[in-house]
């Protein structure tokens, strides 16, 4: 009996050790991403990659990963890098405001939401979020969650950036109802349906924009 139970225990241990489950991902499953990286045109950029940490070594390549989302401009998988237990899924484009991205990693589903400025994670960006940010600034927070412009500091500049987000997307914007394609931007005669805090010089945020109408 002792031998038999020892054998069963050993087999179970082998089975457990050979199975590589996801330990964590970054961004993590269910996360509302509130901080927004801004590019040189003040375009609001969400994450462009996801790190996956496994409990045991395994291989992972681009064919194992599928992306889908609630917008028409879903990123694709550009590449998967890394070896052993840590792999990084690179997207072909950044997540955009209001995007809910479903990442199917070899059958494991991870959903993340990019709601700029939504610090309490309730699906909108309103005065409650403004208060949370103001308290973070006055309290000397070091959290990267509040560092909207990614300059390494949480200060009044981030509060101004937060104001820009709310002005651009609407006061009290409800991200769950947000349709990216409602925002157009006309630059040098061509319209794109990207969301930007401020469009490049000479462009218009009105829809349809001129000289070319938005689709
Ligand atoms: Ca909120
Ligand atoms: Ca709210
Ligand atoms: Ca900052």
C-alpha cells in the first residue's frame, strides 16, 4: 500500500510539474488601464504588449495567440518573444480609448480594458476619478497609475492631462458606450478615425471633417 500510494503521488507530481499554467499577466486579467501614454501629437496610446508568466517552461508563438476587441481597429499579434516561463505578446498597434481587448492565449482568455482616466474602474471618467487623482497628487503618490504623461512624476501636469482627456472625449465619458469611430481627424486631406487629445495643426475634429469627409 505504501509503495502504491508513493507511486501515485509521484505520478501526480510529474503531471503537475509538466503542466504550464499562467501565473500572471501584465496587464492583468480584468484590469482597467487608466493611465494613458501620450505620443508627440498627444495621441492617447494604450498598451502595445502583454507579458505572460507561466508556472513552468513552455513554448509560445504567434500562432497560439488570438486578439479580438469591441472596436473595428483591433490590433493583431505582431510577434511573441521570450523563452522558458516568460513570454511577451507584441501587438501591431496600441490599444485605443474605450477598447476592451480579449487575448486568447492558447485557450486561456485574458480581457483588459483601456479606459483613460478611469481610476476607480467603474467604466467612466468623471469627477470621482478627478478627486482620486487630486488626492494622489496632493498626497505625493509615486504610483505609475497616476502618471498620465509618463514623466516619472505625479503632479499637476497629470491633472491637466486628465482634463484634456475629459474635454476631448466628453465630460463624464462612459467608456462602455464609447465608439471610437465617432471621432475623426482630418490631416493633410485624409481622415482617420483615431482618438486624439488634440489633432495635428491644420486638422479638424468635427465630423465630417474637411476637405475630405469621414467615412
Ligand atoms: Ca470612473
Ligand atoms: Ca463614475
Ligand atoms: Ca506625470
